[in-house]
């Protein structure tokens, strides 16, 4: 206050004098406190008059209007940060602290008991004179990180169910499946659930078959980061395929594509899960999914190969298999599981969304000015109490024929918090 040389004007206002002498009191800036309601109104007015410009331009407008605010930079930054117009055009989507790993990824379990699935492609194949499209289904074990790839003739529900049954016939029953909300995945879940309900209600049969029932968990729509476990593996598969299909004009049949995808699967299951020791050349080999799938540390060799007789005739082979499996899970706990401990991003907690909040729904491929306004109807908190997905009520642009009430029809959409921009809290939306 002493540095500003404050004094009282003829009107009884506290003004800033400073080093300027013989100056009219009307030209001296009026001193305003930081947290006063009048201060916020002045800042908002100047911010709107400058066309919602940045902090520096707003501060100059405040000085031109004859006001001197204590801590003006902080006050202006808070007002701009809460300005709905600025948030709508420049605000970043929300975020939340990275969730803890689910128990399926940190608990020892048989391979392919808890899986994540996704499809990728398409791949052109030749069938006589026709050129057809084929797709690939990737299934990964959430615990051992093993991969199984099957060929799909198309992306229909029936074709996916057939491929899933082939995987179960080879890898055994699956307890839980995680996937995105692809139409073939949603349709398969509905078909399998309906088939389960059509079975006769026999207590003994229900008790026996209930052990093999598969639970299906879907990620929120537009939340590709929730499936990063299998999205990263699809990237690896595409990279290997690009390395194998280097010759221009290569044509494949469905049979050759299936063989190629199995070769890719073998390479991916030979990838190391833990960091190899570079200092000790005689140290243990890095852990790979093949250690638990085939009990062999090396990948497959190009045919034909030389096979050892001991691989076929081993005494008490079941003991050797059990010992190797125990060694795999022990090494999995010590070498691989510790690499999942740190959070590479989303390390800080953010304020949770609440019902009634007004948000802007992020739409990929749509101009920001055309993003839709929505109201949060329901939030879904994780085990740690943080909200990472929510249910939104969005107004439809179309008008219902015969409806003269003036009310717009709405729809309910589920979205992750990374796909919404918070405009106003529910208790503040009426004020703003």
C-alpha cells in the first residue's frame, strides 16, 4: 500500500497516487480489493469488451477504465479460466488420475482366463478371380500377455462367435472378456446371454455350467485408451505384418493369410516381457509368454527342422511342466509385474464430475463449434472413488412430428471424462 501511495479522492474513494503529482483525482485509478464481488464484475466486463482476449489485453483494459486491482494477474487468470465462452472455444478435455490395475492383470491365473479382444484389418486375399477382404481377431491374456490371432471372413456377429469358439477349443474356457463396443462384440454378448437364458433351469446343470459362463465387460464408448492393453499389441502385429509383406504386389489366399497370422502370433509370443540383463551374459533369459504356453524359451524355426527325441519322450513330463509353470509365475511376479507399477501419465487427481454439471461433448472429426452441449445425469466412480466415465443427456437436433410442447427430445450417451469439457458446475450453471 505504501508503494502505491494510496490516498482518498474528493469523492471519498481510495485511489492510487504513486509518484505522479499535480494530477486530477478523476484520472487516478481506483483501488479495488482482490476478492470483492465488484472486482469480479469489473474484470468480466473488461474481458467481454475486449472480445474474450487473453490476460494481458484484459489487464490493459482494466487500467484504461481507471481501476487498479491488487493481484490483478491472479484475478484475471481465475476469471478467464471460469469463462464459459473461453472454455467452449479453447478449453481442454478433462482428465483423471490413472486407475489402478485390475486384479485380472496382477493375479496368477491360467493362460487366456481373463482376456482382451479386438479386431483389425482388412487384408485383401484372392479367391479364384475374386478379391475378398479378410480380418483378424486378436485375443490377449491379461496376466501372461500371451496372444492368439484368428482369421475372420467378415465382421459379423456369427463369424466372430465362430472364431471365439475356435479360440476356446484351443486355449480353454474364458472367464472374462474385455472389449470395446464394436457391433459384433455387442451382438455376440447379446446372443450368448440369450442362449444361456434359453437353457433348462436344472439346479445341477446350472451349477456345473455356471463355472464355464463367460463374463463380458465393455469399455465406455470413444475410450480407446481403456483398451491400451490390446491396442498396443495390434500395433505390434501390424508392424510385423508390414515387415513380412515387403514385396509389392503380394497376393495371399485365406489359407496363406491364416498361416501368416499364426507366424505373427508365434513372434509376438516370443517377445520379452521383462528387461534383459546387459551386464551379465550368463544371467537368466528374459521372460516371454511362450514360457507358460509352450514351456519353451526359443521361438519356432522355419520348417523343416531337426527335432530332439527328448522333446517327445520325457519321464514324468507332468512334473517338468508343473515346475516350469511355477518358475514362470515366480519370474512374472519379480520381473514383469514391477514394470507396471509406475504411472507414465495421468498422475494427478482431478475434481470429479457430478450430476447436473454442464459439459461440452468432444466429437472426433467434428468442428469444435459444432460440439454438443450435454448435462451429466449420472457418474460411475471406480474403486478408488474417482470418476472416469459418466452418463450424459444430449439434446437431439431433430424435432418430433406432432410435438408442440417446445421440449427438445434427448438421448442418453455414455462417455469417458477425457471426452468432455467442463463448462459449469451444477450449482453454478444458473449463475453463469
